[in-house]
C-alpha cells in the first residue's frame, strides 16, 4: 500500500492540458458569472480583430486558429471580464482593516472596481469621489513634491504601448526618470546582459524559427503554467522529431507530457505527446555551472575533432567573422574544474557531455529561458552564458536558431521599447527633446528595488502605479509596507483591488481603468491599442465588452488627466501639450511614438494589417551594436552563486507559481499538476533531505533566511512539508507567500533583479506564532499590520 499523503496532496499522473484544462476553463467562467459571455469573449482572444490576452507574451501564429487561447489565458480573461463589481456599497461595508484580514485571493475575487476612490483615515474606509475631485487631489499632491526625483512612477506589463508612451512623456516632463517597472523583477537581466553580448536586449527568434529548429534547449521555465500557448509549438517540434532538452530543478508536467485540447485524436484517445527528449534537474542556482559544463565539453569535442579530422564542434567561420573574446572565454573554461561544475550544478560530467554531444550535432538550436535563469544574484551573467553557448556554434541570426527569453507579461517588452526605462539611452532623450521641445532629465532614475529603498528610507514622497501589485510582487514586503506608509501620496490605476492598495499613504487614491477586453470609446470613436510580444511583433488589440461601469476610464484618459491637473497645480508646463487630443485619438500617440522611435515607421498603417508587424532586430541580422562591433564572449569567473554553496544546513529555496495563479493573482488554492489542492502553505522537499534533517512528509515547519541577509523577521511560518522530486539541498514554495524571505538588497548587482529563485534558507520545526506584525505569511496574507493598527 502506498503511503497516505497529507490532506490536499495527491499524486498527479495525467498529462498537462487535455480535459483537465477544459474543465478548469469552464469552472473559471462559472466562478466569474460569465459562462455564456465568457465563451464568446474567448473566441476574440488573440485574434486579428480581437484583443490581446492580458496573460503571457507568447506570439500569435500568422494563421490563427479558432481557439487561440490556453487554460491560464482563459482564466486571466475571465478574471478581468468578471461580472462581479465593487463600488460604494462594498467600501461602505468593509473597512480597510477588515479587508486586510482577508486572503489575497478573496480581495481580488470581489470583482472590478467601478468608481474612483479616496481613503478616509478618520473612518478607515475608501470612499467614492468624483473624477474631478480625485484629479485635483492627485495633481496637487504631485505638484507639492519638493523634488521630482522624490516621486516614483511604476508600470505593469498589462499597460499598452500608447499608455506607456504617454506616461513616460508626462513623467519626463515632470522631471524624473524614476520608472520602476515590473520588468525590473523578471527579465531585467536580459535587458542588461544581452546588449553587452549581442547588442540588443531582446530575443532574436521568431515563431517561425521553431519550425526549423532541430534542438530546443529549455532552461528555467514552466510553460504549462506561465506561457501555455508555447506548448502547441513545443508539441509540433517533438512530433516532427526535434529534440527538446530541459534543465529545471523540478520536473514540470507540461515539459514531460502534453495533451493538446485542439487535437481531436489526443482528446478522444486520452493520449499525449512526450515533450522533453532529456530532462536534467539542475540544482537551484546551478545554471551557470551547467552552462559552463556544456561549453567546456563542447570545446573538448572540437579539440578532439581537430586531432581526428572529424567535424568541428564549433562554428569557426562564424566566430572569426562575428565575435570577439573567444580566447579569454576558452581560457576560463579550461581553468574551471569539473568537480566544481558537478558540485554546483548537481549534474554529472557525463550528463553535460551528453548534452554537448547533442548540441554539436544540431544544425539549428534555439535556447529558451525564463525567470529560473534571471531571478538570481547571477541573473545577468547567467543570460550571458546562454549567449556564449549559442555563439560557439553560430546559433544566432540564422533560421531555426537564436536566443528566446520568455517574457511573462503580455506587454512588458513593449513598455520598455516605447520608453519606460529608468536608464534611458542618450538617443531616446535626444529624440524626446527634438520631437516635444523640452529637455528631459538625463540622470538615471530608480528601478523597483531602488524605489522601494527610497520609500522605506523616507526619501520618496509620492508614487503613481499604472497597474500591478507592487508591494506584494517585489522582494521584502516588510520594506514595501513601511515604504508605502511613509508616502504623502499613493495613486493606483487598476481594474481590481489588491493588497498594495491597503498600504496607506497620507493620501491614497484608487482609479478604475478599462481592461483589455473592453470597448474603449473616445472623442473620435472606438480606439485600439497596441502591444509587443516576446518576439518583437507589434499588433493591435481591440476590446469589445461594455465597461463594468460608466466611471471606468481608459489608462490613457487617466494618464492625460493626471498630467493636465499636475501641471495646472504647478502653474506651468515645460511645453504646451494637447493631452486631450492624444486621449481623443490614440493614432496621434502612435504618430509621436514613430517620431521618437524610427523603427515604428508607418505605425498606424502597419497595425491595420492582421498580425501587425515585426520590429527590426539587429542581432537577428548579425549586426552587432556592441562597443566592439561584434558579438562578445563574456567571461564569468567561477560557478558557485554565493558563499552558502558548501553549508549542508542551508537549503536553496526557489519560489514558484501555482498552476491556478498569474503573477500575484491567485485564481484558486489548487496547483493541479503538482497534486496540491485547497492549500498553498507548502514546502516541497525531496525524501533524502527530509530524512537528513529529521522531517517527514506532513510535518509543519518554519523557514528562515540564512547567511548574509538573515534577520529575525525574515521567516515564513507554518508550511507543510510535501515530498517532491528535487535535487539534493533544494526546496521550493509558493510566491508571493515567501517574499518576506528575500531582502531588498538580495539582488543581481547589475540588473537589480531580486533573487526570487535562489534564497538561502534554514528549515526548522514550527515555533509559536510570532504575530501578524513580523512579516510572516500565512494563507496568502502578508502579515503586516494595517496603518490603523500600527
């Protein structure tokens, strides 16, 4: 008889996708009270005449099917287009302190916000205000900030190109480059690392390249949960005989077996397609070691071929014509010992030599990677090691080959493309000056980590959040909570309530905005917005549902009104801008985007074509816009991530999304593919580590930050141990519940990306409850006191 698993834990044996996915979609539509309307809405998702899914950034195929949505995309659409709404009656009934006690799932599940709101500290309630009153207060608050660099302007990847561009225009006219952005917390290592390697901070592949690749290296991502439409592409690669080699600490079901809901045969026969040819469970934080091991083995194959007269393992012609730095790179590989590579990666030399051999035989290789690569102290150098590996065989700028960072949010790449950056290039600022006639600020601004530090330390006075759930998405929610409560003004532009909006500044406003699915009518008629996917395709998105209330406005309208009222309150504007004209006709914003960014030439004409257009990619054309004028091999010394690698009492924790989750939004308490139902208080460990540390499955433990950033309040209490196949010394738990373990200072020094995926921790039997003011997390609630109780 098998051991009885703890309550809520089962052994999931089915494939990813299939009937389970269809059932989950139906349940989600029912829960949001939109069974009929929701089904009709999904048929418009990712279609040329419809809206862009607010979920992942996977590109749309040129010839879209009738069903171009996935399970998690359907959940995101249902969550946004829900029939549930909250207005004056809800906020009169529930104080902020009462709402604080609820779970994050409950808070967002109440429905769409339909009225502008202002917090009343005397009553501890949000109260409905008119748009005019809200804007006067916000404009006056921003105008009163003594120094523009004391204001922070956050953006979420759900924001459109048009809203992002107008936002950055307003903020730069206001006088700062403080643009903390959700990309700071995910693929900033890509944006910082790749320009030094290949001259551009984006991936180089198109969706069509997957039709020509014979090998896919899949590193540090879980497409079945985070970008499920990718599974159709991987399934086609597998079915035509291409190899897919996976590196990930956990075996994710979608990368093992996938049952396509669009395959009549698979659905009828309950069959599935194997995805991974080989699956290597690399240690948490062991990516750089694994990549160096593959490269070291590949160089050895090439040297052996020289002696035997065999086929070279390196593309010497490409290297000679297009690259710099090979000798230094090979010298570093030569001094890197196999024993260190094996210890840090958790993989054997023979494993890595096997991958190198498969890679040497591949004609065209794509390397896909996610936040399992970027969210480390070594995130930037991890990305550069991937680029090194691809350059060794000329897998850059040819059909079926290249680097493919998997962006997790639908327009996080587009926001950056149109100017949301705290480190602006001179060309951007010069073009802004020439097009709009004002001198934008030149000094670098704040990323997310820097913004929160400024708020915590009392240097920042105001924040405007264009979407998102910043205080819960970021590392160190203890610092975030303290920071928000130090502010004079906080403004949240949102579709739904979330926990960040319960952290009260002296003045706090919530402004309800349209979602992607909704009709956007302005002075010149119905408007379309545009987004950029993770492969640089720009296309239009047109909502069609009626907004949930007459006081729900577009993000662009809200940004324009904030700009007008702020400059009116300041008594001057650097230049005269007709904000009403831009709000009334979004094509005028696109004209200005085109003027500032020439790559958007004929913007308005090209988005009228189904599927949109592709932004030029210099590295894909083998044009290297680096200081050397070539693609650079970049050396990273050593293979260990930090000082804790040799301490047997320190586990490496990686944070995870559950399958019923998107970023900080928790759709339910289930994680189907990992066999977890009705709970999130979980710590995954392997049986060997459980025995070594004296635990059994079902034991309740506390986990605490170890080593450099240990602190008494960096602890998460009362997690239940669940047996799971992980490398030795590694454990996993859910995000954002484990955010209190990550110090604000625990980040990649180059990109400032928090180290969500490799946290040194110790595990101990659960202690007595520390109380709700100590940063602990239980059942999805960040345990900080509300302002009224502090």
